[in-house]
């Protein structure tokens, strides 16, 4: 990944499109923008079905374009009118976009500089490609864009056009600026270990949905929190790092760091290891992603070295948590195997929380689907990736139904 940027220089406000504005990344992105009006302004917002919050956000930032996932814009229009009246704002009439392609359309809005893609899931792929095609800097928190469509996305991106927002990849991007690409020996991706660090396979069999959502450090949504518990999230991040930084999979390793202060590290060929450390606060990588490669003053609180603290690092038990090994095998097999991995995981996570399968069945389902999948021949494209995603969801739904 290049550390050079061809986008708006520091000191000139960047116009930001926020995708998934009502989610965790989107709301924190709006907080960063509000704290640094000299650097950022909002051009457009795209949300899901929380129309009340989306409307309140749109009125607060005077977004020019607002989109939602609902089939038509009538509900959004009514919500914006109500929010404007409550705020005492008159004559606010943004352009409205609705439907399943709303985020994709908004990502390509020409009057912008940056897209913060905070959408969760495979539906974030097409908006990512749309924003890249429009020439915007892509502050990417939607890891699925790279997981399922990695080669397609990287082929569409200009040098320096993707700025990672995941804390681990932001850390790697920062550390990599300490040396040239041929001086990199290894990427070390840290993991909190989730709520089940040290568990045996037998103990994992008995895990409940409530236990899986009790993450020790981060407050995240259901899918990502469960992924952290299974180590699927770390597996996806390793594949993402491989694609973003063009480092071979065998040179990317996970390590368990329970304190979640060191967000990742880069080992160089001379034995030096460069780590990025900060208290867990997503506003830092969000701010850096939107303003890449420049930092935003006061984005987050730094570590306090006047107070005694211990940072520990331990190996991941790959025999109990097999998600990382499966992901490396899948990514090495074809350009669509990771689309199967990701899709089956999402279906299995839902089934687990609905009480239809055990916790350990999540990763077992991924392995079963990968064993059954034969990648088609032909040119890799976004259409093929999305077709594979749908096949995998259907396949997983059927065999999980038989398991229940």
C-alpha cells in the first residue's frame, strides 16, 4: 500500500460521504467530523432502516444527498421533515435516494473527496467499487469488500486510494511507513482473544449466544462480536492485510494481546518491530482514514505512561480456533473461495443466535462449504463474486436446516 496521497491536501476541508452513517463507524465518523470542521464537511449520508436517526443526522450536518435501504423515499422524506421541524431548520430539502442500490449510487456522488464505508457485510462491495470508480479516497471499514472481492477491488483502486479504518490495518499502515516494502519480514496482527481465550473445543461446544456477545474490550454489532469470539474476525483481517499491503499470507501472523492497546506490529528484516499503540478508540483510525496520510490532532486520547501497566502477548491456539488456518487455505485456493467463507459465516452466525446450531458449528459449517465448493473458471468479476456469495448463502442455509 502506498503512503502517498493524491487527494485534498491537509488544511482544505475534505467533503465526506458516510455509508452506514447510523452504525457504530458512521456515528463515530460524524463525531470526528464535528470535532474538526477545518478538515472535514459532510457531503452525503447513506443509512439502513433507522430513518429517525438518519434524518436527525442529515439535518444536523445539512447533507446534500441522503439515502436509505427502504424501497421508497417517502418514509425518509417524512422523517427529515419531522427532524427539521424539531430542530427549527427551515428550507432543508436534500436529494433523496432509496432502495438496495442507494449506498452504491451515493458512493459515486461527484461532489465529494472521501467515502467512509462503514457498512457491514457483503452489501458493502458494490458501494466500495462505486466510490473507487468516482476517484474518491476510500476510508474502508467494510472488510467484506476486500474479503469477498479482494482482487476486483485492488484492481479498481489507484495507488494510495484505499485507507484502512479497521484498527489493526490502520496500525499496520502506520508502522509500514517505517521502512520500504522489501524490508518487511512479517506482519503481526493482534487479537484480543475474545471472551473464550484459553477454552478447549469441548468448552466451546457449550457456549451460549449471550456469552459470545460479551466481548472484553470492544462494543460491536452481533456479527462482528461473534466473529471475534470464533476468531473469524481475525482470520478476515489477515486476508485483508494480505490484500492491502501485498504481503504473502505465510508472513502474516496473529498474536493474542488481551489489553487491546497494541493494535498491530510490523517486523522488519533487521529484527526491529514497530508497533502502533493507543487506547481502544475507533475515532483514531476513522480520523486517520478520512484524512490519510495526515493525522488529525486530538482524534483520541493517547496512552498514559505515568501509570503502571502491563502488555502481554500470547500465541493463538490454532488447534482450537481453526478459523485462521481455513481462511489462509481458502484465500490461497481461488479468488472466490473467501466469498464462500464469508457468506457461510454470516448465515451460521445468524443460525447460532437463533438457537439452531452450536457455537462450534459456525466454523465447522465454513469448512464444510469450502470442501464442497468448486471455483468456476473464467475472469474474476464483481458479478461472479456476488453470485458466489448467493450460492454459498443458499447452500449453507440448506445444510444448516438439516442440522437443526
